[in-house]
């Protein structure tokens, strides 16, 4: 009985040890996070928050290991008037939204040109359509763009440089982009004239 008890205890300890071990892929991500954190710290970057930088990077990388998540990085640097970390964070959020909306508009422009031919490019009506779509994506994507963490550093000029790291769930973002497209088409003369061509890729294209 005593031997059986010891065997059960040994198996329990072994099972706990196995469960506690991180996966090989997670070990690689942790190693990558530590290396990147070390480099960024040497460059003067500090975390906007209480978590260690390697932990923030690791959690961000783990989320990005899911193929349904896309990364958006917004960098606030150069000649800016940003004086506080909070201002940097706000600027980064705005830049991330703009970046995502601009990329979405560029994809649509490429698809429409491909479907309808280059002859429509540059017309005022089509440019207005792209601008309207981009503005609507900017508005609708804000709730889907999730901030992982931010880092900042002070410059010699007394301003703040800031980098915001974000993730977006593409399944949810796709719904937001489709809704933005539908709303843009309602108000666009160009969209009404080319509804058939646009309809060929709205659903299929956004789900790729």
C-alpha cells in the first residue's frame, strides 16, 4: 500500500511538472521577447505600465501566433509637440486607426482598379468613394483595435517618443470593413455606377 501511494505521488508530481512546462513554441517566443526587450531597453525605451517589457512583448507575440490576429504598430517620433506619455498614447492610437483605415482603402482601390480597369482611376467620384470608405473604416475599427502595450522614451528636446503595439481580430474587423463599404456605397455616385464590379469582391475579398 505504501509503495502504491508513493507511486501515485510520483506520477502526480511528474504530471504537474509536465503541465508546467511551456510549449516549445512558447519557449521560442519567450526567448524572442527577452532578446527584443533587452535591445529596446538599451535604446532607452520604457514600458507605459507596470509590467516588465519582456512580459508585454511575450503576451503580444503569443496573441499574434494566432493567424486570425493582425499586428498594427504606431510610432510617434520626429518633430512632434508631444510632451507627456498620455499624449503619446493618444497620438499612437490615432495613428494606428489611420494606418489600418489607409491600408483597407488601398486594398479596395487595388481590387476595384483590377476589376473595372485603370480607366476609372483618378476620377473625382472614385476618389470621393475611397475617402468616404477610409473615413468609415477609421470610425468603425476603433473598437476592434486592441492595444497590447506601449513604450516611450524622452528626447533631448524634451518631447516624448511613443510606440503603440496593437492587435486586431480580422474576423471581427472584416465585419466592420464590410459595414463601412456598404455605407460608403449608399452615398457614392461611383459605387452606384459600378455596383456589379464592386459586388464581386466585397464579401469574398474581405474574408480572405
